[in-house]
C-alpha cells in the first residue's frame, strides 16, 4: 500500500506525545477497529474523511484513541456509527465498545476542541436584542405607513341632502317597464 498524505502526516508529529497503556481503552479499541477496516478497504484517511464530510483531524484522533482531540461524547458516538456503517462494520457493537466517554482516563486532560473565534454569550444576547429591536421598529414603520395611507385615501362623496332622489340617474336593467 502506498503511503498517502494521511492528514499531512500529523501523526508523525504527534507520535512523541502518545501515551503507552497496558490496557486499551474502549476508544482505542474502536479506533483501531476503524483504522483496520479502513486499511482493509484500501481507503486513505483523507478519502474517508472527505466521503463522510468530516474533519481528517477528528478521524485521526479517533483512530489513535485521543479523546482530548475529539468533540463531545455524543458526537463521537455518531461519528463511530457513521464510520462503522460506511466501512461495513458492526456499528452498534462499535458504539457499545466505546463505553463511557464522559469520564476521561486518569492522567488524560480533557481539553475542549478548537471552536475558533465566536461571539460570547453576552454578544449573542446583544445581537438577539438588536434583532428584536429592529423587528419592532420595522413593524411600527409598516403599521404607521398603512395608517397614513388609510387617512389620505379619498373618501366617497356623499350625496347632498338638498338633491332630490329623483334627480339621481337610474340605470336601465333591460327589463320591460310597466
């Protein structure tokens, strides 16, 4: 099998920080099963990540059993289920083998995945308040414009009271008159 880029070979740069365990965790066992399934089908990590529209870094972290580089446990389980189905592995058995991911192994720091710059919660509330204010302002403008149009529309001309009703013009209906 030819050596592919496999996420730009980041695993080589991470190899010095890998931990040695006498026993494998559920995550490491599942990661190894996914890696073996991928390699058995001659699919590179890059290709598999692209096919499933996921980050190559996440796939690499999963295959290496690196919980600190993965998102929340619910997302890891969904990722394992998708990968297992795509690689024709028993997805239910893989998810069961993961065990409880919310409790990291001793000595393994759990750091949140990089989420990039985002608005703080107060910034979110400020933008929500801004949008609500804009909605109210737009509603007031629309209702005010509608009221102005109604007030300016010409009203029907009432019949003057000094005109006799006989002077009004009758429209023939095409019926014979008696």
